[in-house]
C-alpha cells in the first residue's frame, strides 16, 4: 500500500498544517490493516516515508511526520497478533524513531498473525544496493573472489538479501490519490505484481475501495510471461 494524498487532504479541508493529513492517513492505515487481516491477507507493506522524503520535506512537516510514524509503529505492535517489521535504513532516521521501530519489531517477532512491513527511510534502489553489498561482504568473508561471485550470482540470491528476504513478493500494489507511479517502492519485489490505483486521497480510502481492488485483482489473468 502506497498511502498518498495526505497533504492534499489537509489543504482541501482548510487545515494550516500537513500534520492533520498525516495523522488521518495513519489512522486510515490502521483500518486498512484490519481490512486486510479480516480477509486473510498474510503480508502487507506500508510505504510511510521514503529516503527522498527525509531530505526534501519541510523540516516542521518532517518532524511531525516522524512523530506520527513512531506512534503508529508503537500502536501496531500491540494490535492483535500482528508482526511488525521495519524495512529501510535506520542510520538515516532520528535515534528515537529508530529505537521505536526496533522495539516494535522485537516485541512482535514471535507473533504469527498479519506480517506488517513498515517502509520508513526506504528506497527501492537503495535496498538493491544494500542487498548487493551484503552479498559481496558475505562472499568476501568466505574467501571467494569477485569472479566467482559474478559467475554464481542469481536473482534468487539478491532476493534473499533484500529487506523482505524470506517473504513472498507482493501480489498487489495499491496507491491512493490517483497518482500512477512507483516512487521507488519495492522495485525488485514488484516485478510481477499487479497494480491498482485509487482516486481517493489516503484518509478518504473506504473499505469498499479496498474490496474493489481485491475483486479487480482476483479477476485478472496473471500469466507471468506465459
């Protein structure tokens, strides 16, 4: 899920701060996860904060957004039997937010319910770079040469070293607000995903919109190149 349009929602309602939209968007994401859990979805990834957001957003808006994300992560770690997993680079996040995300992940690591990936400080290109670095480092430690690595490298090997290593690739990617682009989200994992774009701004997303997305997905013929 790419939750988008929070700032536009706040402006349209006359709020003087984007924080109202981000907080409404976070509340909607809690609802969204419940909808997913109720119909048996096993893994959900929420795109909450990109690496680009960290360097391009206004400092006051970013400060508010970081606080809202921390509150959301804390709350989700106490919901049902959900398992929270952070994906992204912690070294670019404020220490307090990095701690909250780590605590939420540790608190829920034994849970067997809905697996919730929180993409915070995330970028798809950076994730692939980190995966390749991890593979090279591991190969070098074992005494292998770069030539041997080049010969043996496979897509499956890269997939295992992504932030989502061990998880299935997403079947469906949903984006709100009518925008139709990936914005550096799950670039590797979404190679064979289906996409569904909703006109509603993030906080206005309804359960019926979600169910329409699921119904549309079910009706599609996924051929995987065949």
